[in-house]
C-alpha cells in the first residue's frame, strides 16, 4: 500500500492573523499593535509547540480590500503590509520548521477582490484578462425594465441580493460571484487562469510553504453553457 501523507493524521492549528498576536515590528510600523502580524505568530511558536500540533494553517495574509475578512485578495503575490513582509514569512517558516511544525496558508483562488488588477483589465477586455472572470450577457429585461441575469444561480453570501450575477455598467455584462458581489469568481475553466494560479502557488512553495488550504473548492469551475439549476419541488 502507498505510504500515507503526513497530513492525513495531522493535527492542524488554524491562525487568523488579524487577531492572533501582535509583535512589535519596525519603528515605522503604522499599526502599533492594532492588529496581529506574522512576527506575532512567530513569537508564539513555543506556545503552539506545546499544543502538540503538526502544522499551522494561517488564514489569508495577502494584500486585500478590507471587505471580506482577507478573502478579497488584491494581489496574490504580496503580503498585506499590516501583517509584515516576505522576510517575516520566511523567518516564520524557518522558526516553525525548526520546531518540527509545518506551515500551511490559505489559497483563495475561487474569487478575488473587484479591486484586483486582473478584474479591472477584464472589465476593459484587455488581453489576456478578458475571460479571466465569468462574464455573460443579460437575458433581457423583466416587466419592470430590470435586467435579467444569465441564469438562476444563487450567491452563497451576498449583500446585493440572491443572484450570483452582478451587472457591470462599463463592460455591459454580468459577472459571476459565488460570494459577495465585491468578490468576482475567477474563471477556473480558463487554462490561462489555471496556469497563472499554478505559477503563483509554486512561488509560495519555493518560499517554503508546505501546503495550502484551498478555499471555496465546491465553487471551482462552472457549467460553460450557464444552464439554470433544476428547481426542487416542495412536497
């Protein structure tokens, strides 16, 4: 039988960096302890070691739009300044590895922030970003003159209503969002998007990250024909 992966029986400790622990950074640190940071996690390595865990899983710490608890990423390759730097992350990884603890990070690739440069370029149909997100035309207008979304797909968590579609006036199309309308879905069906995300993931592996917790995997991909979900009749 193949050897089991270490993660199958691992005890994993989740850390939300925003609130976990603050360690003083440089004198120019603008946050002054208002939030946790990567150095604060490193500072607690002995405490975490005593818990008997095999790995830590750090919730999102990349640059974000301050709207979706870290899950609305603006830049997949840059650590949010409030949390520190790549040097801080490298020191964290080294410190935990020295204690025999692996380091996992949240990889939020189902969606990103609407402030991400990819989305801004996609709105303008700038290549290769035109189809980096899921765009579709309206099905027309209802009797009240309101634009009808491409299908009946619902959003899981959204402040704009139940639909998984939100109209973009500039592009004159709807875009898909499984969560809030401020977090458009990446088009995982697009090979260019897949390759982009794989490259980014490899860069984090090269930095020393041991693995990823993949967020929102049940929303990856979509029916390319955008067919309605079947309705369930009430009995």
